[in-house]
C-alpha cells in the first residue's frame, strides 16, 4: 500500500518538516543521536539532520526511502536511512537520545503498544520522545490519517501509555495543516513530549 501511495510524482506529505518539529525545535539539539520512526519520504529526518543531529530513519517503503535519500542529497545532509517495517525494527536498548514519531497511526492498538514499548526501550535514560498525531475528532475533518478511531490518540490514552515517563508536554488542539496532499486542511492534533527517567 505504501509503495503505491509513494509512487506518485512529488512528495506526498511535502518536503517541509511537520510544524510540530518546528514548534518544539528546542529539543533538536546538535549532535544528539535521533531516530525518526516510519519517516516516509524524509521530510522530518532531513530537517533534524539539518539542525545538526545524528539521525537514523526507517520506513517500510523502498520508494519512500529512495525519495528520502534524494531529499537528503539535495539538502546536503547525511541521514542513516533504513528500509525496514516498523513491526520488525530491532528496538535496541538505550541507543538514542531522541525518538521522533510523527503520524504513525497506521497500526491498531495491539501493534501500537508494541511500538510504544520499543520506542521506550531504545531511548537512553533521560532521552526524549516526541510523538505527534491525530485525535479521534480527526475523523470529522477527514484531512489525513486512517479512518479508524481506535488508531487515534487521546490525552488519557497517552498519559496511561507513558505513565512511566516524565510528561513534559501533552496537548490536544486544532490547526490548519498544509503538509502536502497527504495532510491538508483543518486537523485535530495531539502532541506528546516525554522524558525517560534516569
């Protein structure tokens, strides 16, 4: 499915980073080792690399990874791109200072719990998790994301899922999004920034 979506000309979600990353750029500190989860065509990993981070990115679509490599080359940055399914990714323990997961709501609750556990495990102590996605109200807007309410996030669900982390920021809000044809229009969004305990 993803190869088919990414095979269209251009970049499905544009080449600019998610506004979420720009809004929280204070966490993108040079030389931090970062993982971009299900990074698609590279807009977020390339932006982080441009901020001076040491970035590893992964995505299941070989077409998306090829486009991401082209975007990194055009931007004159280096990213360690990996073609890998999120469900098969080896979440090696304490590898990253920062894990960034933006619009990864293509999995249901069971797989989501496994992915959340992997993201926690791969963070170093005091590492930062940055998670950005949709709330169930997004189904009313229909401007991006899957048509499955159970895949969406709520404040209560994320608070429970990351009860073992220090929550630095957790909020629901609405915003007009213009991130390629894949995310365009009024959107019901939610952000989580959480710190792994030492």
